[in-house]
C-alpha cells in the first residue's frame, strides 16, 4: 500500500534531498513580535553579583517599560559551572549536562521574577509561550529561562563535553524566531575583547565586528557562545546583536534606544 | 558475591580528601559570589578549558536497550498492511530484547511544513508545530501495543524508562526533538533540521543504547534513486562522512544525523532497514547484516 497522501507540494517528497529547490523561501517570513526587545541577563556576570549588580539593572529595566517592550532571559552562572564540573567528573554525557544547566537558568529566572513581580514581571514557561503576546500587551515583562529546550537532545559537543548551546544561544534564537526588534546581551564587560579582559589586561576592545570576521579570527576566548555566531549566519531577522556592560548605569537604556554602546556583532 | 561492574574511570578516581568540600568564594575586589569548582570564574568558551573537559568514556545509561525508530511516511502512513506485521514482530522480540520504540511524523508533518511555510512562519514556528504529528502516531502505536505491554512515555518521564523496560513493557516515545522555537535556521528554506530521525538518534547516543535502528520503506542507502534507476545498488556499510561527501540527491535519513554521528561518543553506528520485509527487524535486533549500517 502506498502512503496515504494529502496532496501538497511536499507529499511523497523526501525532506532529506540535497536539492532544496522545493523548500526555498516562499515569500516573506513574518516577524511574530517585531516590537519586542529580547535581553539576556548574564548569569555569572549579573545574577551572581546579587543586590549590587541586579538591583540597579532592574530599576533601569523598569524605567524603560513604558517605552520598550522587553522579554528577559536568564543565564546560569557559577552554579551551572559547579554542576557541569560535578556531572563531567561523574562521566555524564553532554545531553545530561545540558539538562542540569537548564535547571540553574530556571532558578535564576524565578529569582528575577520574584524581584520584578511588583513591576509586572511574569515567569513564563516554554509551554506557555502562546501567552507572551498577552503579557506584553498587558504591559508586563516576561521572564524566561535562557537555556534552549534541547536538554538530552543537545548535540554532542565538538570539543570537550560542555553543551555548546547554552543561554546565549537560547536567548538569541528566541529573538530570531520572534523577529524581535533587538537582541541585547547584558553582561559585565563593555563587550568583546581580543582575549578575556578579566585575565589579560592587554586585551583590546572590539566595538563592532562581523560574524565572518569573528569566526575567521578564531579567538581563544569569546564573550558570546560560538554557536550564536554560527546561527547568525543564517538569520532571517535578527542580523545583529549588541553585548553591553549592564553594570554601567544608562547603558541598557541607550542600547534599547538603538545606540552603539557595547560591541555590535553583525551577520554579513 | 559477584562484584558490580565499575563505571568507566571509577578505578582511576583519587580518593576524596577530607578537606575537599564545597566552598562559597567571594571574589576579591568584585562583588561576585562563586561556588568552588574547576570551572569557577572560567569562561566556558576558552578553548583550552573546553579541551580539558574531554573524557573518553561516559556513563552508559541504557546500554542494553535497542532504540527502534518507526518512520512516519515509511511505516505508519502505510496503515495496517505494514504496521500490524511490524507490531507483531516487535512483540515477538520483546522477550529477548529490550526495545524502546520511537515514532516519526510522515505526510501530515510535510503538509504542516507546506502550510506553515506558505503562511510565512519561521523555521522555529514549523518546529513548534510538527511534534504533535509524531504524538498522534505515537498514540496509535501505543494503542496497538497496549495489550502487549506498550506504554506511552512523555519526555518528562524518561527517567522512568528503566522501570517500564524491566517490567517487560514496550515504551513508545515521540521522536521529534524539542527544538521548538529554538530550531536552527537552515541556510535555504525553512524545513527544520532536527526532525524525528535526529531525535531518535540523539536519544540512542545520550543513553548509549545498544543499537539505533531506523525502520523505513527502503532497503537502506542506495547508490541512486531506485525510482529512477531500478538497478541502484544497496550500500551495506558506509561512514557518515563518506556518505555526506557522496552528495547523493536523496537520503533515507536526515542529514543532521550524519553530522551528529561524526561527533558521537557512545552510539557510533546506526542501521537503516526496510520494514516492509518481514523478519528484517528481528535480524537487525540480533545484530545480523541487514540494510545499511552508517558508522562514525
């Protein structure tokens, strides 16, 4: 018996063909939430600083609420590093390590939610993403865990065992699929340097760089996950992102207003 | 008393020193609080650090389980004629083998892609939608297997798999991986890269399954499209990189599986078999030569 077809251009077609002519973009891809700004709140860089790092940033986010729609995604930080260390010592595969990391970014999202409740912060699980539009319309600030949902379906890493798709990747991809107005990574460095500025004082600041140039430079260390660079090359909507030092008052506001205040990485 | 097999690496572990314990560390000059660990204050993107995390052996999680993927279009969409004999074959083998069944999408998945693409939805939107087709198929397979111990397991309950398997059950899972909105954008078009074959393979890799068997409606990987050239030959064994470099116009397996296979640590080969031929699945479960084996 032949498969029961329902007459579409794809019926009977294999989706694994090398010739992708059938699947070429048909018309414009819509932007699901074109006015929203997706902001990543760094784990080690912001959350782990506690009150001194987080309180002023929350104030700044709240001050921007009337002008900008925002979705916040949280990173993991030091507890992620600890659980990765323990899990790797125990011989856990990358997929399990990704699952464990997700729970820390989940914790951080809940922390941020409790702090921001009084300002309309809502903790949104991935299963309830259909409510994002409602929350934004009601003037709320949705808060999500930054990790992508791959967990045990995470690809094995190309080197070592730390999952390659972590919270930078999750927050960036969310911005891209929503067709967001901007994606901003709030961290504790002014942006991208030629090396880790916390360890190498001679590291030079890079204000703006293309994805291909950055991949080509093959820096030993980066302020943003390499996976994000890879994915940006195929981006339809979010073709640039900005990494900012959110510890400097006013920087997030200026970034939301479209100013160049950190490092801009753009797809060429 | 028989000694328990040790986990890989356990013999080389150094005994914990009494001082070793968890410490909370407050960074000098910066108001950051850390938990002491080898990754403390490290950038996880540092290449040397990443290399240091490599380990030869990972914990085998479900090493005696065969992961059998039932293709959507190749088996389920063909209805009773193909699916019922396959179900019988699974049931006949369950006493000898622990079998975990994963189910694909098929033609309704393709229809969803066609409709959603036409409407302008992004790749992540397509990926968000198609899991339910696998769910429908998994539901049907579950009902066929229920009287033989079939049990439908949602992803949140994967940690109970050993229990169901030890109780003689045949767990049925959805193979569409949960990439959802976070699916990677392809270079061309909008078809999600990570589809049911990839989901099934990733589970066999992370759980170190005994085998990863893909039940399709072709004999395996052929040198040409058999519909165009009936004399196309079956390739019995091929490496993932070789297969990708052959640049075949079509493949019976998702390309993402071949990419990931090259990075695998645990499940380093997969097998594609023709589920329309009775006995093929049994032979594959017994490790006999049938179909195409793709290896790392």
